[in-house]
C-alpha cells in the first residue's frame, strides 16, 4: 500500500487498525529513524558541519555535501548518512500535500485533499479526503525547536520537578515511538518539509468528550510514580520502560485519546522525556525504586513499606 501524498509504502489507512506484524514494523521504523538521525549528527560533527539544532540535520539535503564526498572518507560517510536519513524521512514540499504555494500561511488556506480536524500549538491535524487517515503537521517554533518534552530541575517538596517545554526533533521522534510502544493509535512519520515541518500519519479515531477522567483508563505498562519522587505540570505523569531506559510520560488527558473502530481507547499524543541521569548521593532512594519497579511494577517507594504508609 502506498501513501497517497508521498508514494512511499504505508501501514496506515483510514480507520483500519494494522495487524500485529504491521505494528511491529511501525516500531522498527521509529527505531530506524532515530538511529538514522543520530548517524547524520555524528557524521556531520566529524566533518565540522555545525548544527544550531537537530532541525538543521533533519532538513539537510544530499546535494549540500555531494560535491565534497570525494574530499575524504568522513565526507563520504556524511553523504551516506544523509541518504539513509532521506530514505526513512523523505523531503517533501507542502504543495505535495495539496497546500497552496506562494502564500504566507499555506496550512490556513483551503485544501481540496486535506480537511482540518484539529490541532494546537505543536501540530495541525488534517483528515485525508480520500481514505481518511490523519496527517499531523508539526510546526517548528522559536530557536528551531519543535513539539514539547519534559525538562527536569530540582524541587523543594519533591526530588524532581518535570516541566513541559519546547522540544527537539529527536524528542518528537521519540514521542511518536513511545505512542506506538504503548499500543497507542498507530503512527508513522511520512516526510519533512524544507521549512522543518515534520509530517506524521495516524489511524483515524473518534475523539473523547473533553474532561473525561482518564486516571483509570491509561495504557498498560505505565507505572504510577510516588509524588515524593517527581511532580509534573502535565496530567497523569507515569513511568515507562522502553529499550532499557526509563521514560517519564504525561499529558494523558482525554483530548489525547481517541476510540478506535474496535471500540478500544488509544493514546494519540503525550509529553515525554528520558528519566534524567541522577546524582546518586542525593537521589539514591529514586534509583533504588527504579531498580525495583523495573523488575516488579508493583514495588513500593521504600522496599520495606507500602506506598500508602509513606
């Protein structure tokens, strides 16, 4: 199956939920993208190509270094890395998605192929008029940042304060990876534009009523975090283990869920970040708890006490 806008293979079509093997393929593709972007960054650094942010790497085109590839092995490696990146995130113009050219804000103009269905500060969401899949256009913001991610600092009442702030392209790719890892609505990245817009595609679902209580309806695999360890400025902060790392995930309110054609609930958006490296002297209790819940998600904050006794 080919995507209607890029001509590339796709596992997502309208409201249809991918099979288990297609789900696994989506996860593999997310991991390939993250690895490919990291490879471009490492190769660019060896060539002395300075990037103000990973946005510069995301939109890097092969022809920008092609003439230098004969200059040495490091430049040849950079060219190879860019081609590998473009294979998993092709560069496409907004016009390829039916948006008008030569206007100041093309996403705000009428589009015969895409119908706007929502969006906020991070992304604008559109439904394809043909087969109904959702296309999300993540817009770059000030200082070449995009999306949002948790940042951490020390608090007074708890060990850590987690605050959502502007993110990076790597953090955005990680977020989409986490959505699929949590069994959320199937998501794939289909393109980036020369302006730095990242385009993701998602299965269409029915939105929930705003304000619905999600506390008892969160995805499986999430672990509640004792408030003495972290406080977050987003709903339902939870711990999740993926690829050997601990992640903080939050912003799990009703607007970030939809109901699929099978009647089940699926998360479509969240805020996340890898759990920060700790100072063992000050955060030994947290580290001990992380080790316990990695083995047993029901482990208490203190090894010898129940959490309701703390």
